[in-house]
């Protein structure tokens, strides 16, 4: 109990105070279910349990390890009767699956597939079917919270269920493990652990950057696994070629198999994700609320859990129904933060790229139909997504004065009501802009 509280105190120092008070503070340590293998915490409801599990499970495990105890952290709903943690007889647990640190909830079945992630999904699925034979290594890259770890662990879970020895770790944990074995002069154990597994999954490979010693060790681990046709899956926030401070030989090997990217989800995929999360967490939201969240929130899919948890918590504490106005009020600060970096240039360039025109043409006097169309969208989005006044918009877009902008906005609002294609294009670009602002 004391150790668990010390770990929570360490976490408190590293995360925003509001998150600690709102979520982490509600955890209670379950001494009965915890043992040398598991550290079990109870959360008051499934939303908070899932939110903490997705955001801080690995961090908690790392903090336990710092304190000298290597355990798998479990976050479960209080009074849950379907968790048999640590109860299984040793003879019933396949030796190869012990301490893999995989999240069993990361499966292919509950991963929402869309145009933005379809290629990476198909690649991970293929690897899970034929490990070591196709796409080895598989390198998945993309922004924060887009599903890289989910896909990697989904493949790992499939292979582990087939009796494969799977190791999942982050570069940070790999480095800490390496240093510990160096200090203890037990490097043979380290090599035995990482080079004798069937599948090696490593998150955040970009953090190998400029760490020469660990790059050298990882290179030899990579070579040993590859030579024996053992599957390697890596994730990063950027393409191997864009990772600075990485040895050329490692960079080239990361590209040997298949490099697949995950883009921010398009609007339809984001809506599907929110609906799925609502179903899992038993939260009821109307379609207009779901559409609103999908349109205004950033691309970080992981944050959706937090948003639903926030809405649910506020609703319960304030004893009010979750309406559209309630949602807008609760998410107001979050949305403003997401859009803080948007500028008129950012918006104009995004619209120009999407509609295949030049930014200079949008700001010109051209009356060409496609230019006028692009200009209307750019002006509307600039008014909605920035704090610029109408005189400032008039000056930027080369229009006579604020009355010209006012007239233009009136026309745009009419189009929004009567032209479904125009409205859809506005929603798509709003989604793209608010998504990319935080990537």
C-alpha cells in the first residue's frame, strides 16, 4: 500500500494537477488482488478506468520499476467481478505469455478503420498472420494518439495467443533495462531476454536519437532477431528518414520491411470512433453532439476517452443531461487551446491546397468561380477559427472594408443552409485544421 502511494505521488509531480485531481485521485489500491505480478487499482467507473489505462498505465508501470518492483498495472472498475488477476494457476499460464506487458483491450476488432489508417491496419494484420515472413520489420509512424500502439499491440496479442513469446516495450524502458543490466554486469540476461523472443514490439523508436551506445546494442538485437526471422514492429512519430541523430545503418534497416503511416482521421472515421467509445463506455450522446465533438476536437484519438469521461463526470456532478450546449460549454477551453496556433496564413494555405488553387489567388481580385468558392471558405473559416476582426480580415483578403466581409459572411451562411456540399466541405476543412494544429 505504501509503495503504491509513493508511485502515485511520483506521478502527481509529472502530470497536470487538474488531471491528477480529476482522475488519478479517484484510484484506490486493491491490496487483495495485487501481488508480485500485478499492481491493481480500482476506479469508480469504466470511463475513468479506461481513461487512466490508456494514458498512464505504462507510466505507472515505469514508476513502479523505478521504485524497484516490476509489475503489470491493472486499472479496473470498482467491484468488477470479471477480473481474475493473479488467480490463474501457474500450470495454466503459457510460459511464453508471462510479463509481455500487452494491453488485452488492443485488438483488431475494436480498432476503427478509415482511409487515414487503412494501410497501416492491413499491414499489421498481415504481420499477425505471417510473422517474420512479410513486412519485417513493420515500421508504423504518425502523430500522437492516432493508434500506432493499438495496432502494434493488436498484432502482438494475436501472436501471443498463438503461443509466441512477445515482448512489448518503449525505447525508454529498453534503455533503462539496458543500463540496469550494465550496472549489474548481467548483460547476458539482457541479450537472452530480447534476442530469444519471437516478436519484439518497440514504441517511440525516435527516442533512440543521439544515443550512440543504446543504438549499438539495438542494432545487434535487431540483426539477431532478423536473421532468425523473428518479427519486429516499431513505431515512431515520423518516417525513419526524418529521425535525426539516427545511425544510417539503423535507418536503412527500419526501411527494409514496410513503412506505413497513420494520418489524422477524417470526419467520418472520427464519428465512428466516438460512437464506438460511447458504446464501450455506456455513454449516451445524440448525433448532433457526436458530430460536434468530431468536428471541433483535435486529431488525437486517445483524447476522445478523456472527453467522454469529462462530459460524464460533469454531468453526474452537476446533475444535468448532456446536451449540445452543455457540451460546447464544457469543451470551450479545450477547443480554444487546440485552435490557438491557427493563423490566417495557415487557413488560407490549407484551403488552397485542398481546392487546388494558389493562396495568392484566394487573396486576389479574381472572380473565377473556383477562386470565389475557395475565398468564401477561407473567409468563413478565418472568422470562425481565429480571433481576427472583420476589418483585419478585409485587409488580409484584399477587400474594401469590413462591410464587404459582412456581406460575404451573409452569403456564406445562406450557402451553409442550402448547399449540403458546401457545408460538408466546410466541416471537412474545419476538421483538418483543428486536427493538424496540435500535431
